[in-house]
């Protein structure tokens, strides 16, 4: 399950990155590359595989290989069962590696358990994408609690925005422990967009390749636990009605592998001609889909941060967001999960090009693609290493 204990002949500071889900992997991939290229650190990667297939796709795409793979995912896993497996298995990795710093990302169970495991072994912790808050422990659930827990243990807090920094200060975190960097998702997205451009990439034959030229595309994703049950039923009813009302529009929905999502979505939305239910798309395909979309309907965290960089309007199927910046900028609109409201809001953007244009014109508040350089510079400072070129 884990590789053999790593002896410590290397004088460089040892940093262990721990992540386990698709979004963490996408957002940590550019940082992992930056740390390895830098050469000033002994970098180790531990994947928990809280996600299996959805994680492996990202590892393959970004050519990342793990030093430890905890293989934690089980079908339909419970939060407590998963957390227990993670904590138990992380203990072995941290004991073997004896890192100088553990780096975690975001708000997942992997993030929270790796933070707790590091703390209980007395290992300093750095939190990437720190300081996001709704102030409501039920939304997002359980992610709001995971973020707060990690903040309690972190030595270094890498906040993506000024407002995230203010949230941390309000909780009593010392200013000197916070570094505002932008979100590493912008680094990853820019890399992928360049990659697609350089390759002149076009989708292969199959559902994406067959999207009718010029047809408007509405891209959909959804997986939040607080939307399970009634919320997902409402979302599905809205999508069925929209597909009926707008036969010229293609509705494309890569469906998350969680059985609590797959079940209702396939039951309520199967067999609609202009509504394609697809498996999760690898990041290259998904970025292409975001570029191709006229608007995006989602409850995802990462998609809220990426879409503004691509100037795509986002309708957010949640009642609260820990990412208020894009809402304030005007490119993301909170619409909740009521079917009537979703149908109205999507219709408004499809029927009124000026309304969609206005949302597209807002600027991206989540960064400039240099987040990893800023994190690297702060890590070098933390370990007393000479600085490279400034970010
Ligand atoms: C997790 C995170 C959530 C994050 C989301 C990103 C927690 C509590 N939740 O939610 O914050 O937004 O990932 O997608 O950390 N599954 C597969 N294959 C995969 C991935 C998932 O089959 O590659 C199925 C399994 O049955 C698994 C279930 O989905 O048990 C749930 O996975 P889990 O990571 O517990 O929850 P997510 O809803 O994915
Ligand atoms: N994503 C992807 N394929 C998909 C759906 C999403 O690669 O089929 C990417 C998306 O671009 C973003 C990340 O996955 O970078 C978001 O993951 P998710 O919505 O599962 O989690 P969240 O961000 O809500 O934690």
C-alpha cells in the first residue's frame, strides 16, 4: 500500500504533498511540478486515492507519479469510514517520511485528515487555498468544517484572495502566517489552455466530436452532498424542462461517479436527445467543453474559479458560496436548486444575449497564473533558502 520507509540522506527540506480527489490533483499538479523543477526541496507525493478513477486521470494527464498510494476509496464510502482509513494509513506514511512540512489543499476529507495526522505527529503544515468561508457549517457540507479544521493546525496559510486573507485574520491567524497568492487552478487552467492551443487540439470522434457546429452548449456539473436527494431531483427536473424548451441547445452533463449523483441523474434524465449524459471527462476534454460552452450550470468549487478566466457565465446551483469574489464581479450568479428558478435563470441567459454578454465581460478575480511561483517563494523563505527570480 505504501512504499518502503524513505531514508534521509538528502539534506534538502523534505516536503510531502498529500491529496486524493480530482480537484485537489488539478490544483496541486502545477505546484508539484514547480517544486520539483526548483530543486531546493526533497519532494514526495502521497495520494490517498479518496477518488480512484477521477484521480488517476489527472495523475496521468499531468505525468505525476506517487511515492505513496493509500488506495482509500471504496464504493459509496461514508465520511467517517473514509476518514478512519485515511488517518490510519497516513500515520504510516508520515512515520516513514518524517517530513519537514506537509502540504495539503482545500477542504476535502483528505485535506482534513492529513492536517490532523501531521499535527498529531508534530509536523508543520501548509494549507493551499486557505481562508475560504461561508460561515455556515451546513453549506458546503462537510467542506466548511474541513477548511476550518485545517486552519487550526496550519503554520502557513496560502490564501487565494484578499477576502480569504481577511477571513483568516478574523479568526485570529497571524498576518505573517498568511500569504496571498491567487488560486493555483488558474496556473493549471492556463497551462491546459496553452497545451490545447499548441496541439491545435480537437475532440476525438465520439460525443464531444459530434456536437453540432455552432449549436449553443450548456455545460452542467453537480455533486455537492448538501444537494443530494431533493436538490438533485429539482436540478434534474429543471434540466429535462430546459432540454424540452430549447431543442436547438445541446445540454452536456459529465456525471460525477458518486452513486448518490449517478442514480437520480440517469434515472431522471436518460434518453433525452439534446441532453448528453457523459462519464467524468478528463481535464483536457473538460477545459475544451468549458471553452465551447455558452454558459455553465454547476455546484462545483473549481468550476466557479475557472469559468471567469474563460469569460463564461456561471449559474451556481447552491444557496451560499465560499467564493464570493466572482459573484461580486458579476460572472457567477447564485440560483439555488429550485427547478422553477433554474429554468428561469437559464432561459434568461439563453434568450437575452446582452445579459449573458454582461456576465462574460467581468474580470477573473482568482489570479494571474503565478500562484505557484508565489507559494514557492514563501516556502523558500520559510526554509531559509536563497530566493530565485521574484514572482
Ligand atoms: C469529494 C469531496 C468534495 C469535492 C469532491 C470533488 C469530501 C468530503 N468530499 O466529494 O469536497 O468537492 O470530492 O469531486 O472530501 N467515486 C468513484 N470513483 C472516483 C471518485 C468517486 O467511483 O474516481 C464514487 C465512489 O463510490 C465514492 C463516491 O464516489 O465512494 C464518493 O466519493 P467521495 O470522495 O467520498 O465524495 P465526493 O462526492 O466525490
Ligand atoms: N472537471 C474535470 N472533468 C469533469 C468535471 C470537472 O476535469 O468532468 C474539473 C474542473 O475543471 C475543475 C475540477 O474538476 O478543475 C472540479 O472538480 P469538482 O467539481 O469535482 O470538485 P470541486 O471543485 O467542487 O471540489
